[in-house]
C-alpha cells in the first residue's frame, strides 16, 4: 500500500524527508547483509531524533507495512509486532 501523502500532516515533519531518504528502503539492485545492517542503522538513527517517530510507527502498523524502516523499526521487527511470521 502506498503512503497517502497529505500536506500539513505529520509527514511534513518527518526526519526522513530529505537527502538521506534512500536509507529507509533497500536499493533496487539489492545489497549485501552488512550493507543492509549499516543502512538500517543509519535510518534508525534518523528516526531516533524524529519528532513524528510515534506517528510514523503507528501508521506503518495500521497499514501493515512490512518494507523499509518506519518509526525506527525494520520490516522484520514490525512483522513480529503484528504477529506475522518474521
């Protein structure tokens, strides 16, 4: 499900809206295990300082998003939170 962007919403304040937004999803060509870990750490560090961290995670859980970093969690972490198989 694609994110429905609404101007003036929590999304406008998201720390991931900027030049490092590519850290939140894997590249199309794939990546090695260590590259993935490093990218996810960088993304989660951005989340840790984000003012809409909680709203982002709530959104990801409400739409059952299992890809990318949302609200400081990986797809695997959210699958576990939602009771899905990791």
